[in-house]
C-alpha cells in the first residue's frame, strides 16, 4: 500500500476519512459532520471485526471437519472471505480518498483564522484547530495501522481458500492446521487494533459535535 502524504502543514495524512464530502458547507457544519463520520466509522469497523473473526472461525471449522464433511464449512469460508474482502476494500478506500480530501477542513479553518484580527481570538482558533487535528490524527494513524495488518490477513485468507479449493482431503486439510491456528491468532491481533480505532473515534466524536436542542416531549 502506498504511503499517505499530508499536503498541508496542519493536516494529518488521512483526516478526510472523517469529513463530509459536500463542499458548500459552513466551517462549523463541517466540524459537526465529522462527529457523525466518527460514529459511522465505529459502526463500519464493528462489522469489519465480525468479518475478520468469521473467516478465522470458519477456517477452524473446516479443519475440525477434515475427517467428516468439510464441504459446508468450505462453502461458508468462501462467503466469509468475500465479505471480508469487501470490508477491507472499503476501509482501504477511505484511506486512499483521504489524500484527495485531507486539506478541506483544516485548510478552511486556517484560512478563517487568518481573517481574525484580534490576536487572542486568532490564537484561540489556531489552538482549537490543532487540538481537533490531533484527535483526528490519533484515529487515522490507528486506522492506518489496522488496515496494514488487514492487508496481510486478507492475502493469507485468499491463499488458504485457494489451497482448499484444490485439496479438501483429510490429509490436505490437516496439513494446514498450524496455519489455521496462526490465522486465528492474527484475527485476534487485528480485532485489538480495530478496537483501538473505535476507542479513539468514540473519544473524539463528542469534541466535534454541535449541541442540539432536546427532542420534543412525547405527546400525552
């Protein structure tokens, strides 16, 4: 995977992972929309975590059924692998898209800060910008780490499925028992990294959210 490079001094490499795509939006609305993006990110990573675990668990079932009927588990492995590949590509595309969009939020913030004549307010705006950027950067750097781990996991999952597509004999399946156990361990490692991303996103989201009016009381 090619490295992501920041184009602006104030922008982390993948900040736009969390930004609203619309261009004609007021700055404060962009900030508020980031909170929603963070919540959406958490939801998508929860699904991805399930997909990673499903591949390892189904592969283990294939191994367990080596002397019985491995066909049902093998077929399920193909479905789980397809879901994992889609989830991985979705996660990777978010990082790739970041290089194109990374400047939008903080470029606008910097431009607006430069228009403030009061030095105290200008400094306050810049400090707020830097603090929020740092929180986004924490989310994105952990996301990048998780995606890097996923790349190898998905590749190995494909190789294991290809191997089994040719050889579902008991001997052939038992020969990959160690690989299956290692794959389960890798899935747990990735789950931990995804949890780190979700934790950072959960911590950051409230910092970007604009206060909303309370819902109307229920009609009695």
